[in-house]
C-alpha cells in the first residue's frame, strides 16, 4: 500500500535519526535515497560517516534529481533530503523559483506513483528571520512551497523539535 510520510523541522532537530528508525520499523531492508551533491572533501567525509552509521541493512542510492528513474515498488524508501533535492533544481535552473517549483513537483509526482512507502525528510528553513539576500529569500520561498505541496499529498506529517516528534497530520 502506498504511503507518503513527511518529516520536517529545523537543523539538528532529529529528523534524519527519527526517519531512519521509522524506516527500520517498517522494513528490515529499507532504501536510503540521498539527494545531495558532494561539494567538497569535508562534505564527502560527512556522507561517508552517515553511510557507515546506517549499516548493511540499507540499500544506499545517490540521486540528486531524478528520483523517478529508480524502480522501488514495494519498498520503504527514506528520501533525505528534500531541501538538498530542491537546491539542485534551483541552481541548475539559475535560481528561477517558478521553473524549479514546477520541476520538483513534476518529479515528485512521477516518483510517488510507485506502490511504496515514502519517507521524505525536509527542513523548515522559513521559520527564522527573513534574509537580506535575494537568492536566499527565493530559495526559502521555493522550499516552503515544496514542503506545502508534499505535506498536502502526505498521509502523515511529523514535525521534529528538539528531538521530539510531533504528529501534525495523520
């Protein structure tokens, strides 16, 4: 049965850890679909640490944009994270918020058509002050609209705060 779960919250709120534990309660062999690009050596080391921490029960897939090209029917898939996924579209489309929003929504819809359990992790970057930087304001808008889009289609939405999950939908 298809299910979409969105886990949201601020930086270091416990989103990924909660999502990983949830995935493991739903499947002994979940899929970890990582959306980040590797920007520098420090980030590469961070990614390697995360992979090692997850353990051998996980199937790790690196995919920074085209999630739908992976056939994952009947699997539990943790997508971490929507923010980095949106970043890839945003900068590839030269910070055009409208084009990036449309591209992300279309790719999301193509991906979640599969009969699977999807656990999306995202950030609530718009909960702080408004940035004086135009690019940051545009990206914050994009992220907020994508989060709303996914939340509207989700069966369950969990807000993480200080390591505590708060179910806000479902």
